[in-house]
C-alpha cells in the first residue's frame, strides 16, 4: 500500500505527513484522530486508508520516516574523519541540538512515540529503533577514532564510554533544568555548549595524554 503513497505528488505527500505529524506529536497513539489528520491534509478518510491501510501503518511509517530523516541529516553533517572523540561527540551534540531547533515537531513526536505504551505499536517502535541503531550505531559513530590520544594506562573502550555518558548526561541534565525536551533558541544552544566545554576540558585532562589537541 505504501507504493500508492510514494507515487503521490511531493506536495500532497508533504501535506499528509505534516498533518499526521501535527496530530501524533500532540496526542498519544490511542487518542490521536485520523479524522483530524484527513481534515488537516484535505483528503478523504477513505484515501488515507487507501494509502496506508490502517492507523497503525500510518503511525509506524511516519515514525520511521521522520527518525530516519533526522538521523540522515545529522550524519550528512557529522565529520567522521575527526579522530578525536571529544571533538566528534561535541559536534554530534551540536548537530542534534540544531536539528531539534530546525524540526521541533519531529522531536516532539519521537519523544512521545518512544514513551508510547499502546501494545499496537510499542514493540514495532522498538524494532524500528533497533534497525536504525544497526545502520547508524557504534560501528559508524566510532569508526576511525584515534585511540592513541588516550593515556596509555587507560582502557580505551571504558574511556569512550565515560566521554559519551558524561556529555549525553550533561545535555539531559540541561534539558531537565530547562523543563523542555529541546532547545528552541540559538542562544540557548550556544550557552549550553559553552557550559559543556568546561566539562570537556576536564575530560580531556583526565583521559588524554595531552590536555590540548
């Protein structure tokens, strides 16, 4: 059935995707209304199910579509030739934050979907996440890292985990402090990165042979 949707003109496809995103990003799966989606998309309800077959199929298509879109955009910008994990992970963090500002509705939907308890879609969301993790996971993120930067007495894999847990944990704490799931203003991102750089300096002194690189 998705072939029918993919065959539509781009503007109509975008209208349907945006209408579904507006509904699913503001309501949980069970309460989200396909009536609201077809009204916003300006199509008949029969046509929506002609394209997708069911509400579940639409929901899972939309989740995979937007998560893959955001992931591909991030990886298109991420410099994987940078061997310094601290620099690479800072850049990755920046790109993610920029993406949340650029596509706030996508991240609202992704946040809701990953907390979804509806049995109809919960397991499928986990499977989609696992599939994307395989495609864009550790093997790609860590490819080409210069492990010689770490102090010789350290276990490089544990040092990598310390860096990731520290930076990701800092960002999570910042979001919690601001009581919102993502940053909306450029100044918020810039100020957060300045604060994060203090922690990155500590990590560099603790884990690297050279404090400056």
